[in-house]
C-alpha cells in the first residue's frame, strides 16, 4: 500500500536521462510516481558545450519536467533537494521534509571530478550544468574584450589562450567548437585582432583521445582537431592552476586565464551521505537487477550506479542510464506481480563525437566511420534524443543558420562578474 494512498508509491530522485525514462516507463503501472529534482527541468547534457560556445541558448537543451510529463496521470513532481536517506524507515530526506516511498529509484547522476586539484576546482571551469556553461560563454567572450584593450603583447596572448583539459568526448567536442567559434565567427567581430595570437590547447594525460574507440578513429579525431587549429598535447598532466598559469606535471607553465576541465566525472557527492555502499568514483554498487543488495526496495541507476559487465564498469553515459531506467521500472512491476526481477542487459548503441562542422567520429556496432557521414549521424542522433518538439525544431534551425552563415547567435556576455 502507498504511504497514505491506495497504490504503491515509487519515488524517483533525479529528472535526468535515467529518472525521466523511469517515470515514463511506469506510466501505465499500478503505482503512483513521485519524481523529485532540485531543478524544475530536464537537461540534455551532451549539448551543454554548444551553450558554452555560444551556439545554443540554454532553454533549447532543457525542458520543464512538468511539461514533459504533463499527460501522465499517475505522476507528481516535487522540486526539492534530497539530502539523505532513511532506508529502514523507507523515506528520503529533503530540504522540504521527508518523502515516504514503497520503492525508490535513485537517478541522481554525476558531478565533475577534479581529482583533488583544488586550484583547478577554484579557478577553472567545469561543464556539468547550465550556469557553468553560461560562465564559460561569458568568460570566453570577455577574454576577447580584454584582449582588445590589452596593450601588453604577452598579456594579450595569454587572454587569447584557451586550455581544455581531457581528451574524452566532452573535451574533444569542446575544443573543436571553441576553435571554430573563434576562427569562423569571432574573427569577424574583432577584425583588429591578430588570429595568430589565439591558441586553443587540448591537454590529455595519456597518449590517446577518445580512449575506448579504435586506433584509426582516435587518430582521425586528433588529425581533425589539428586541422581546426587545436593544439593537441598528449602526456600533458595538469598539476596545478592559479587562474593565470596552468602548471603541468613536467614543470611547464602555460599562461592562460581560461582552463576548462573535462577530465573527470564522479557520482554526485550525495551518494556518500546515503549510507549505501559506494565504490569507485563514489558510485553505489548495485546487484545485476539494479537493487542495492542490502535494501531491495532501493534501485540505483545511471551515473550514480556501479555495475560491472564482463569485468569492466559500465560507462557513465546516457544510454546506460536510459536502459537501466527501463530495467528498474520493469523490475518494480515484476515484484508487484510476484515475479522474480530480471538482470540488466546492456546493449551498447556505439559512440559518437563531433569535432565541429562536417567532422565527427562514429563507432557503431563494430563499424567505424569519420568525416561528413559521421557528422550527419551525430546530428540525427542528437536531434532524435532531444526532449520536446520545440527544442528539436529550434536546435535544428539554429544549426542550419550557423552552418550556412558561419554564425553563433548566442554570443552575449550576460554578467559582469
Ligand atoms: C558536458 C557533458 C557531455 C556529455 N555528453 C554525452 C554524450 O555525448 N553521450 C552520452 O551518452 N553521455 C554524455 N554525457 C553523460 C550523460 O549526460 C550522463 O551519463 C547522463 O546524464 C546520466 O544520466 P543520469 O540520469 O544518471 O543523471 P543526470 O542526467 O545527470 O540526472 C541527474 C538528475 O539528478 C538531479 N539531482 C542530483 N542530485 C540531486 C539532489 N540531491 N536532489 C535532487 N535532485 C538531484 C539533477 O538535478 C539531475 O536532474 C555527457 C555529460 C556531460 C556533463
């Protein structure tokens, strides 16, 4: 019986990729669904870098949760911050009081991992939510304004040096988009600027970009970035950052007031406060059926969950969260019907990374391809996955406009800090 109602209550924490899909998957189940998030919107994180590089407005990649699930009759939304869990009492603790559950799905996602580099955390830029993307956009555009009035040549070159750290998909996409913003668009806004003073560096600690992809695709990505004027540096480990200079482990100093950190991700810090067993990256260890072994009414999915398949942990990526959501929702229904839960079976849909206009790498079902075809696949996949017809339409229009007119509409500096 529901806490106070007639039907079992499923509380889902997090309206990201996993939580939203879980709520939808329970639309016709004999349960009441309460979805809780500290924000009132679902965010499509894979396109955040385009907000950071002035290509899209935030509202084009986010959508209010209440609008997304408006038609679902067994659904209720609560905007509040979850701060703890009382598993024996079957309640979550929030800043607005406890919420009781019969079944709980935790889909609380991840946060940037700075690996204890306090200077990077304090002075660098993470890219995990809308305010951070807007901060990067403001800062990059302001760096150009500062460079225009800087009389000292060395200082001017520093203002025009942009360091991106991390050679995974986010770092690769961010570096490519930043270089194109500068070389295709900002050069027109700043005709007195010497473009030779501009540097975009992509620092990667290992000897490869896009780690899990085949060597041919990794090399193609690096080559494309070089062609787009991104200096790719392998074996470059960041040791410290003071907001003015990046210090590498080798002792090399790179003067740069801009450092964008795309080198690590971990589960949100909340997972450490729930009394659940956490393992690598603060992720909660779950059984193959996605429950927490000691608490069979609690499911953890997506970035916050740790599950190994064939000896390797599942990646912190949207398809894992989406597929786990379906399994968790199905297992709750199976339990209500007195059936045993099913194990999670991950189907890898492949991986994609774009490197600016007409360029991408794709690895799908063992087939790798690059260039324009991969870029088109990337565009189609992202448009399909965006939530809401309005967002799909506006993003498509924006991309078409930028493609044909070499523009980025959103290059506004919106704060003075
Ligand atoms: C910049 C960037 C680019 C990415 N690109 C890709 C990509 O190209 N392809 C891909 O597959 N994956 C990509 N990812 C990863 C992908 O976004 C995540 O794997 C996915 O979002 C995980 O889904 P989730 O449901 O676990 O968490 P999320 O989608 O992060 O959702 C978590 C939700 O929980 C809420 N929440 C967290 N803590 C609390 C709390 N205490 N109280 C209330 N609510 C809370 C948050 O507000 C959020 O809405 C990218 C991520 C980033 C940051």
